[in-house]
C-alpha cells in the first residue's frame, strides 16, 4: 500500500515531533539493497508517488486519479534513506515532503504544499571528496508526460515559441506541453534561479514526451565536505495550461516577494522623427509640455531619454561614461534643468544607460584592467556591441557602479532603462535569442570572487543598483533577446523588461531563424508578448518596445498595435514626435492608456504562433465586463472567431456587442462569434450578456470600454433605474453605450437622464440608423472628476 503522511506509520517506522514540523522517519533500507516500497504525498490537486525500488517518481491528478507524469528520475546515485514529513515553508506554508538521501550524502526532496498546485523538486549536491568539485551543467530532474493523446496532437510552448515537442530547441525558465484542442497540459518551470540558469528540453519517447530539466551554472564550485542547493523545479498538471502558467508566475512572484512599481505610460526618444536618439534639451521640454497638457490626464507619466546623451567614445557599441553628460552633446547644460522642468509639468524623467559593461580600451580604464572579466587566456571578455563585461564581484567595480547610479539619480532621474543586462552574466551576445542556444557560459576565467556564478553576479549587480538608486526608482530592464540568460538574472529585480528585439515602426523582425507569418515577417512584440503573457504584471511588466501612431503609418495599423498593447496589458510606450501628431492620432494614444489591470488571456494560445483572439475580463462588483480583441496581423482580410466556451464566455447566453473603433454596435450573438477583420487591422468588441433590463455595454473613454472608468453600476428593479459612477477626463467627450432590449425582447424607454454634478452636461441621442434597441448618453466635464449618472426607464 502507498505510504501516506498524517496516516498511521508503516511497520518499522515511528512518529517524531521536531520543532516546526512533524516527521515520519523510515529506517534506512538502502544499506541492504532491498526495495522498500512506495512513498506518497498529496495535496488538493496532485498526488506524488516515489517508488524506492525503481528510484522513480510519478504525478497524478487528484480529480481524475490519472497518472500524467511518470518515470521521474532524480540523481543517479544509490539511495540510502527515505523520510517523509509534514513541513512548513516560509513562503508556501504547510506541506508534505518526501526526502531522499543518497549514498554520497546528497539530498533530493519532492514537496507538495497546500496552497500550491505544483510539485516542487529540489536537490542538494554534496561533495564527499577531498578536493573542490566544479560543475558547469547539471541535470537534476528528468521525467515523461503522458496526456493520453497522440503525440502529433500535442504542442510545446516556451521561450522558443509554439512547436511540436521534438522540434523545440530548448526553453529558458519554463516549458509547457498542452493539447491545443482542450488546453489541458503540464507546466514545468524553475521556481528559483538564484545561482543558475534553468533550461528545459523536450523530446519524444515512444508514446510519451520526455522532459529534461537542466541548470547551467557556468562554474558551480563545491568545497570538500560541503553541499550546494540547486535551483527548485515546479511541475503541475492543469485542465487549462494557461492558468497553469499564470499560477507558475504567481508562485515565482511569491518566492521572490515581488512587488512591482505601478505600471506607467510614457515616451521613449529613440525612434522619434524628428528629434530621435536622445533628443535634446529644447525638444524634450517642448514634447513634455504638449504631453503634459494633452496626455497626462489620460495616464501619461514619464519621458525617457535614450542613448547619445552620455560622454565617452563609441567603440563596439555606445559610449559608456554614464556618470557624465557629453559636454558638446544634446544636453550641454546637464540633465538637472530638464528633469526639474519635467517635474514641474508633473512628469518623471527617465534615462537610458548600460550599467554592466565598459570599454577596456578607453583611457579611463587604462589602470583599471582588473575591473574586467577575463577570458581564460587573460584577455578581456568582449562581445559585440556589449563591449567588455565588468566584474560585478569586484569591490572596486561595485563602488564605481554605486557612485555612478547615485550620480544619475541626483540629476532628478527616477526611471532607469538599463540595457545590455546580459553583460552582467559575462556570456556571449546572441541576438536574437529565444530558444536555447549554446553560449558557453563559464568560458571566462573565474570572477574576482571565484565562488560566484554568472547568474549570481548579475543578480548581485542589480541588487547593488537598487540599493544605490533607492526604492522609488522605476527599473526598466533591456533586453531578453540579447541573451536569454537575463531572464534568470532579472526576475524580481526589475519592474519592466523588454521581452523582444527592437521593433521599428512596423513592428516587424526579419530574422531568418524566426518563424514567419503569411506576409514573410513576424510581428516581434506581439509574438513574444503573447507567449510570455503570463509573466506580465507578475514577474514584471512585459515591454514589447514602443507603439507608433505617426501619420506615416496607416490608421488601421496604428490602432492595431496600440490596441494589442492596451488589451494585453503590456508596458505602454510611445516614440512619436508628440507635438507633431494630428488630433486623430493623438486620440489613439488617449484611448489606449492607462493599463486596465483586468485578466487578459490569448484565446488561441496553443493554436498559433501569433494568436488572433484575446479576451479581457473584469469581474469587479460593478458586474462582469468582457472585451474581445480580434487581431489580424496578416496582409489579407480574415474571418476571426470561436465558440463562447473556448473564449471562456458563458455558454447559453446571448451577448450584446459594441465595436469600439467602428463606434458602432454589432449583431448580438450566442454560442459563437465571428467577425471579418481587414488586413493589418483589429476589432475591439465589448460584450455583455443580455439581462432582463438595460445594460451598459461600452464607453468611449478607453478600448476596454468601461474597465478603467466605470467604478460603479447597479440596476434597481423597483425604480427601473440604471445608476453608475464614471471617472471623466476634463473636456473629453464621454459616452455611455447602453443596450436597451432585454433578453425577452421587450423594449425599454428612457424617461430621464441626470448627473450628480450640475456642472456636468448630460444629454441623450435619438436612435441612430441601424442601432435599434441601443441608447447613447453623452457626458462632459470641465475638470477631471467622478460623476454619478442616473438613467430612469419605463417599459413599453
């Protein structure tokens, strides 16, 4: 029979109470070489069994009792002892653990916690030898997955994108296996990456998918008689693997106590035309004045100055004297005056810099060559564009970086965009990097502190910068695609992260190794922002690079890219010359900021490399609101749709629908929806289930159509009155779009419309052609304020 913690002990065992946990201790069996049977633990979702004879573990779903993960292998070392325990973790609280001790004194644990839908697997390697051991790569876990489906039906999704299981080159941090038809699958990911960079590989093993979980350390040293705890792997089984990925990111956020700065909306100078690059001290103030006047009330909050402001010479990348403004550059009077002016305008000043690399040939470093990471032959470790990696374990380098950051902060800079973060790991640049690529981590000579690993050096460097900058500075990281080792090194240490390469105004990336869409190119931000969507708002804010609405871009495409950012909830940047935008283009920016913070998911996540349907759902007390985003990134018109069940809308209901950019209601639907979407365009459709009374379906303030501006809504049966509270922006025309036909076909007639503030004008529109059953109510205020509105109806 399986062994179960909390039940009576098996023969030959006894119950012991020790400190904060209760342990069921088994007598050693490995000394005799005899099989000791099965050990099991379980929580609300999973049951884990360890077969001592085979030295294998399996994972089953509690709901179905189906074994999904099998042939789980840990260390290939004889087992000397097994214990099970009720444990308490400082992060995940109460749980159950199987503890396996090996003949070399290494330890592996399998743990299930009451509050976590994952098995956590953690290994502690022991050096029982007489000399220091050194490991570059370690594979502490392998297992197989059987979803009971033909292999050809399954897909893996990781940092390399959506692939068939045996074509995935390897994924950094996480790897999901799922059935696109049902979304059921297994999510595996590294819970910790404190010292190593976790990678996951998949292959086909008969009728199953084999997982191999590897940790790359570069150089992990273990002294004689000492032990090293490896990174922790999480494995879970989910009916909807999207929920599994979100739960995984939530677990990582708990592990690292992540508390992000609030999401912000702003401007980056780099791509602007005119005044691109770093802009200059006159144009940046001109832009800030317009942005403050036109956009601040809509959520715009910062202006970030990009490369070219700093002193130094350009060699193998940008100039690197970030502690000094270039005297004959775009800011000859320094940055203090600019940041002071922006502060007066209510905006934050941001700056771009590259903190962890220098130029060993710069005369400034002539007598500081020991500051740089060296190759094994003693030459500086240099990579394209990144130049020379600073040794972040050096006390002299730490002092230099701290002084530099404090200097930048003293200029009034409270937003740091930090580029080239991979240089802190002293690994090669691999641009563009998504799936696993060999970067020879550890090829350099040891750091000044030889006990530090490559990932540990980067993480310590970012912690150093935070300590010098202070807690209030917004840290924007850049960028994963230069080398995905930054993924491990930055979790919990930055507020936003560039998740893909530079986009350009067309948002297209022509890298040969990336899968292409029908037009021969890939839309770089949405591809990566979608596959990593579950990290957004949990590990950091995903930064897909700026949006563009400039007149040279077709209107439909400008709405496409900004709507995708707004609905998916990504980090929202613009890089147009804002003072030169016509009102129609400025309005696009107003309608797509700020962020909504509702639940946003790609519906066809496992169906396509670039999903076309997003559902945004807000379930606040004001009543459930849903917005469907339909995105056509191709050069031909497409019909886009799916069933209500697949979209996670309630089956059996009829839904009213309003198309935001078309400013028009569309045909209500039940069971499924389908819309024709023109090439390089989107449709943003608010939907609301029909009720036995009028319902608010849409508003004009934002593409989410009520999620950021409607803070209260209620229907009174007795008075036949719909009341609500909306947040209005000064002098911005605001409209409520209300469906007036209820589910039984009766028509309601508006008797009166009133606003709680006399200064707010309110009027209703007569029924427009083709809008039978719909009511529009217009409000306008001369100041930013919350307004309660009341619509009294009678039945016809």
